[in-house]
C-alpha cells in the first residue's frame, strides 16, 4: 500500500486532505457507492459531484457544513460525468452554478438524467431471475423515488476550464469520451490534489460505458504527468499515482487479451469468461469485464460488432457462476 493510500482510512464520511480540500468517501466503492469532493477557500466553496439519491447527498452536505463554514452555501458544483451516482443529488445544492463538459450535459439531458427509470425498474424488478437478483443486489440500498429530473449544468465547456475558489485555481480538464462521453478531472495544482470522477476505480474493476479505451489510457498518462500527490477516485479509497498506474495497466492488459479473443472469433461472453483476472482477484465487481470486452469488441470492429444478448444479464450470469465456483473450490 502506498503512503498516500495508508494515510487515510477507507471509512465512510468526510476526510480532510488539508488546506481546504476534502474527500467524501462511501465504502465499499461498488455499484453506486461513489465519492465526492469539496474545495474551500476564503469563504468560497466548490463541490465535486453529488451522490446517488437525495438521502445520501443530504447526509453528505450536512457533514460538509459542520466541518467547513464555506460549505454552508456552495457556489459551484462540478459534475465529473453524467452517471446518476454522481448527479442525482444535484437539486440539493441550491443556487449553485453547475458545471460540466458539453458532452456530459448532453447525456444528462437524455434518459441518463431521469431517475424515474431506475425507480420504475426497482418497482417492477423480478428478483427470482438471475438478472433480477443482480439488479436488486446492486440497487437495493438506493432510493430513486422522488429524486425528480436531475438539475442540468448551467455552464458547459469543452477542453479545459479554470475556476477560482477564493485564492485557489481549479483546473477542469475534459478527458472523455472514456468511461462516459464527457469525463472531467478536477485538479487543484497548488495543493497537488485531484478529483477524478470515474476515470479511476480503486480496488474495483472500472467499466467502459463509452470508450475508446485509448482515451482512458491517455487520461491515466496525463494524471501521471501532472504534479499531483493526493488523488480522490470516483470509487474506492484515496490513492496516488500508484493507483493510476494500476488502472492504466489494467486497460492495457484487457485490451491485449480481448484483441486475441476477438481475432479468434470468440463471443463477448466467451471472452469475458476466458480472460484471466487473477492479477485483479482482490478487485471488486469482476463481472464488469463483460461490458469492457463488449466495448473493446465494438472498437476492434469499427463499431460494427453487436453483442449477443443483454449485457446486464451476461454480467449477472458471470457473477453468479463465479460465486458458485468460489463456494465449490476446495480450501
């Protein structure tokens, strides 16, 4: 474990990083359990992301207000990307300017910005099926009822945007499409702190909703090239450049392995089953290899490949089969 990673316990709640920077962590970092950040200086504050429902976001904001006077009125909210576990609590940050990349805003204006779909899915889910049990497990602790339409960004940008928070400069750097179409990093140079959104999953398998994977690898290299010490990922414990290298190595590895299986004519599910993840056995959510292989196959074929069946059903099957295997494996 790196010195930075061991400096902060991976516990739920607010962690002061120093000099007005805070991380809000939600172990275990699995599906929906995202992190957020707060940057405060000279009575001003900027929030990086909200959480997956109103209860969780409200608890986070109350905790921040008790710890940091500048959080009593947050002036700016940055959404690092469009996924609901980073945006569904937006409406609780009243009066804030909401900043995101243009691509992120476009995704939020579509179905991704409608928690009602997830609420309906939970109401109608059949937990007796394999995929239903999987969906029930990953979403059971979140309440999507009453979230309403997610507040959209009021300011969008492409490339890079700088904001001032008191005497601090915050660099917002668009690195997507990768995880989603509009991923953004929030970097505070003077404090050597970065909030990455879901460009980093630490101790958990990342997931390629958009791609291309080359952009994700390029973004990891950018993080390694910047003068940064403390890195708050979208999911998982606080890390440093060692965590970035691990994610970069993961994508380089699965890209090579998926390419071999694509050229051998294996299906997405066959490849996902076949790729060894033994070097990542301590990482959670290994079923995401299904989504990642599907994204890579799409890239390899120039967008022509069509996956066979429902990807969430494939993930559910893979997760269930690996759990059965682990139970039957001799000690």
